[in-house]
């Protein structure tokens, strides 16, 4: 979230005093450009995460078997009980 906010604020707070290479026409459109870049980045991240999730689900599965869940993942994954009653 902090990177997103920083990217957007770059378009708002950029000045020629800080960076002499900035031209007036660039400053006028910088906020919109930064906002577009943030939106594209978020969309790409969501789509890529969804596709990776589908691939993992197809190859390995995302859940443990029901009998393993009921026995407890501590025993099946680590070979020891996490909570002794």
C-alpha cells in the first residue's frame, strides 16, 4: 500500500525545484500517468496471482485432504502435536 501511495504522490508532489529535468507539459500529465501505471500494476498483479493460484491448484491442490485436516495438520506436516489437551 505504501508503494502505491508513493507512486501516486509522485505525480502530485513532483516539482522542477527537485528535478530540473521535468518539463511543464510532463508535470501537467504526471499525476494521470502515475495513476495509470498504478492501475496497470494492480491489474497485472491480480491476474498473475489468480493464474498462479490456478496452476498450483491444478498441480498440487490448495487444501489438505479432509482426513488429514481432521487429524490435525501439526501431526501430518510436522510429526508432532501443536496443542496437547
